[in-house]
């Protein structure tokens, strides 16, 4: 199954579609809004199925196709997979489904390009969900660019749900973060990739742990810059206007809506949307 080319209306004025397993991808949406203030956004958080890190690859691919189909129906001019697990498992599936109708950006390739362009990186640490780490996608892609770089990957499954519940920048979060970063796997790294879109919210604590002696790389800002470059190349940058944003979730609770303020600086209202067969 392949998506049809969208038509109707000015291509540049169409919104950017963004999706994640929950609201962690709002860190990416927030970064895109800062870099591209004229762009309208349509965000879909698949809260009914989070976390993706514990789901099978086939399930994630199915969710990704259904969400991409929804974003295309919303007339989006680009799809941003703002989830490391979905990016590692379903990026090629989404590209095949979209079939060139719109550009597709994941959160892994821009970060890999960023870290491999820095010749001072010799041992790179990667922390993320079980799904992302099990895929070994960062090591594979980094080694395609530079075989000399050592990559040390560590699954940190407690971090995303901890952040979702608002536990960061406190004693509990520092204890959990330190317990992971103390791992021998991460010894003598010179940079650390925060391979989950939730993790920008704990970047300060990670920097404090390492006393700001290593490069901490979160995907949000890097991906936002990549989105800008792709839109510029495709001549899809929105002209100066007043953008409109829509934020959808597949399951809804009031407490979940309130927690969005941690991820997105502006006040937003979540709408529940059923898109499953």
C-alpha cells in the first residue's frame, strides 16, 4: 500500500506532520517551532500504545503506517518521525508507504550526521529504550560513516516513563540517571547521544553528572535544523504568516494533558483521535 500524492492548496502553507509514541516528541515539535516559527504543525501522540520500546517491530510498523495515513489526510507536507524506536524500526516502512508524496524525516540520521562530523568523537555512548538499543541502529549508521568510532549502547527503560510522570530535576531522577550512567559500558565516552525524544528534559542532569566534560547530544535541536534544510531544499518553507497547530492523541487523560507543559513551552490542548481499524 502506497500513499497518493497530495494536492490542493499552497504546498508551502501545508502543515508539518509529527508523530511519537506519546508526548516525548513534543520536544521535537517545540524545537521545530523555534527554528521555523512560520510553520503550522499537526502532532499525533500514540498514547494508547506507549511505550513503543516494548512493542514488536510489526506492531510499530502498523502504528506508523496508520498514523502516517492520518497525517497525509490532514494535508501535511512532511512527516517527522519524532520517536527513536519508530525511526529505527519503521522509517523505511513509512517511506515506502508515503512513496515520495511528502518527505519523511527521522530523528536518527540527523544525529548520526552531527556526531560523525565531529572528528573529536572517538567513543560515543548511546542511551535509549529497549527497542532502539536492541536495533543497534545508531552503531550501524555511525559505522557506515566512520568505522573507527567506538559505540557503546545502553538500554535505559525507566527513564521515559519516569519523565512522562514528571520525575526529573529532582533527587529521584538524579538517582535513576546516575545508576544508568555508572555502567561500565559507558566508561571513557567522549560524547553521549540521548536517543529518546523524552531525554532533552533530563539533559541538564546528564550534563551535571558528567560535569559538562563531554558532549551531550539530544535530537530535538539537531532534527529541527534538518527539517529546515529539507523544507528549504524542497522549496516548502512556509511564507511569513500566522501558523495554526493541532495536537492529537490516541488516548486521553487530564493528567496527561497537564504533563505536556513539560515538553512544549506553549499551552496546548490535546484532542483524542481514533484512527485504528
